[in-house]
């Protein structure tokens, strides 16, 4: 991500800034690749026929494109805007923002150690990029698994790096979800279902759990935790408790995991 000096690979998603828009396409600069220039042909701007290209892309816009082809000898980079969906765009932009933040954190480490940025990358930055692919991933790992990080990496820089990481980066979270289908033939069935869901929340033991109705008889359970194993364990406690509570009162309940 940061300090890249070469060319992107085919199929890669890249953050771009639109430089010039013409009727036949748009010229952009690639933010992560030293502002190398790329081109989006009008046919790759949007699905279907594009009558007015500026309805879809404008000068100064920050966007995400997919690399269609690279000719490094000529410096040509062909890009597609239409091949990137909104989810991919949001993820890539967030990744780019995280990496920009990580570059600033490396700068802070360098300042505290009284060394240059080039020295910082020579000392630890390039090594971390090789191991984690992104600098932000390295900072997250240092915060989430400090003991393992310090076992893997040694040197005069690690204490300062850990200090800066703890001050500026929150441990990453994972989120899983499932659907509880719950029914009750009892006259106070809705009350029994509510009580069963509350029993599930109680079984979370303070872990982060949210339950919302997505249309009776379906209730979405969302668990947020620091790692998947922990999230799965919480999901099991919550769902088992809710199901057991409702079944003991004559209702039926089942947990269903949605396919992605």
C-alpha cells in the first residue's frame, strides 16, 4: 500500500483521483502508486450506454477502479469503474484511509526515535509490509497480540512502535450473525418469545450482542468480538439459552446461519 513505486497488478483495486474527464473517457491518478496516470474508457465507466460521462464521474472525485491491464514499458494503466461494486469501494477506501493513518504513525515512531522516515522503513517498515502486506495490519497485530508480535520482531524500535500502536489503534473486531426463528402457540406467545430473547442476552455475560426483529418469526442475532472463536462461543451461549427457554414454555425455536 504505502511507499509503492512500481505498477499495480491486473485485477487489483486501486484508489484513484479523477484528473480530466473527456467524452471518450477519464484520466485519473493512482493515489497508492506515486500518482501514476491511468485511463478509464467510457465503455468501462458504467454498465450500459453512457450518454453523458459526467453523470457518472467528475474531475476531482476520489473513487476506486479495477485494473484491466498494465503496460509498464509505456506507462499505460487501463482501468474500469463499472467493475467495482459499492461494497468493494467502501472496503478499499477504508483500507486506503487506514494505510494513510499507518504512514502517519510510522512518522510518529520515527520522530520519537529521532530517525528519518527512510531509516524507519529500512529498520522495520519494509519488514512489516512483507509480513502483513499493510502497515495498519502490523499496528493492529501489535495491539491485539503484543506477546506474539514481540516474539516475532526484535530491535530497538519495538518499544516505541508498541507505544504508538497502543495510543492510536484499537484492536479490530469481528462480527457474525444468525437468525433465530421462534414461534409460540400460547396466548402470550409474544411475551414468551421476548423473555426467551432476554434470556439469550443474559447468557452473553456482558459480551456485545444485539437482537432485532426482521419480521416475525425471525430475529437477527449479531455478535461482535475480538476474534471469531470468541464470537462463535458467545453466539452458541446466546442461542442455546434462548431456544431452551422458549422450548421449555411450549414454543419452537431454531438457529439458522445465513449463507453469504
